[in-house]
């Protein structure tokens, strides 16, 4: 049975520290990705129709180097979800309503994280931006190697993956809805009435035991749904990366990290401003009386 740990408890604090370290490492990897994107780029004098043996060998060497970096970035994501899964067994509610994220991020959460289908919106957005930036080069038949250079085959695979992901996302959403609906099932309605009677009799100890017994299975259901959601998130990310060339994957992972880190920063700044406003905002009793 899942036992709830009080909000603000040691487990929550420990994961918050883990998350802060995760962000630091993600930023370090982001800098490596940016450096790699600048160091590894196609020769602008080559087009899709011509290639030489030396170019092929150079490309293979660069590809190996990029794949090594990409693997480390993916491993970083895998480590995050492994850690999250472990902590969810102790306090799934904290994972679904993370205090270490900003209220801005909370507003866009889907079952404790990012919506898997966003991976495709990110890909198309970055691809479109890069396409606009080097449109003239593409017209001349030059290969840019980045996300503006997606092939028809890649686009078809992305489209197929997106359709599958949306179906899976819908399934997980429906599972979550079923778990949430159990809050109003017969056992909970009966328990809420019984506990109200017990409170009038002053029997709070028995009340707590019954509540924990009733909520335990529901928290287990939430943990199962969270695991499914996180699994879909990670599978989607890895599947998109597998479709891309190493150079394209680097650009995609840069966009993903930049969006995550900057969105987190913006949310924290907004929360700080709101907190500062309320801290300095005078209470109603301190304000001037209304004028008639």
C-alpha cells in the first residue's frame, strides 16, 4: 500500500535537491550540444548529389562523436525518470504536484510532466524556424544537415510516430480519469459519511486508519498511471531522436533543453514577483478607507 509522506517531508526535499542537480547537469549538456552543433556541420560546398570518399569518412567520424554525446543526453533523461519512479513509490502525490516546479509549469503539466505529443510540436517548430533561416541554401540544393533538412521518409516516420503517440496519450489520459473518478465511488462516499459520524464521537485515531486504508489503493493507481505517462514521455523522446540523423538530433535536443530550462526560469521569476508583491502589498486594514 502506498503510504503518503507529509508535504515538505524529507523525501520531497531530497527529490527537490536531485531536480536542482538535474537542471545543472542538463545545462552542462546543453552547452556541449551547442558546441557540437557549431563544430559539426556539413560542408556548404557540397550538395545532396555529390560526395567523396574523404567526405564520407569525415562524416562517419563526426557521426560517431555526435552519437556518443546524444547517448549521454538520453542517459540523463533516463536517470531522471528512474529516480522519479523510485520516489513515486514513496510519495506519488509529490510527483504529480511537484513543489520544485513553478506555478507556470504546473499550469502546463500533463500527469506530472510534459505532454508526449509536445515532442512533435517542438520538432515542427524548430524545423520551421531553421527552414526559414536557410531557405536560399535549400533552394540551391545545398544540404544543411539540420532540422530544416528533414527527408520525406523522415517526415513520414515522424507522422506515423505522432499518430501512435497521440493514441497512447489518450489511453493514459483515460486511465487517469478512471482513477480520479474513484474519489467519488461508493466506498469513499460511505467513508466520508462514517468519518463525519466518528468525529462527532471523538474517535480520530480510527478515522485516520480507515482513511489511509481507503486512499492507499487510489495512490497505487496514481503511481501506475504516472509510470505509464513517464514511460510514454521517454519512449517518445527516444523514438523521435532515432528518426533523426545525429546532427539533427543534436539540434532537436538543444531545442528541448533550451525550452525546458528557460520555461522553468520564467516560471520561477513570475513566482518570485508574485511573492514579492504579496509580501509588500498592504493588508486591507492598512489601506486607506474608501472615500464616499
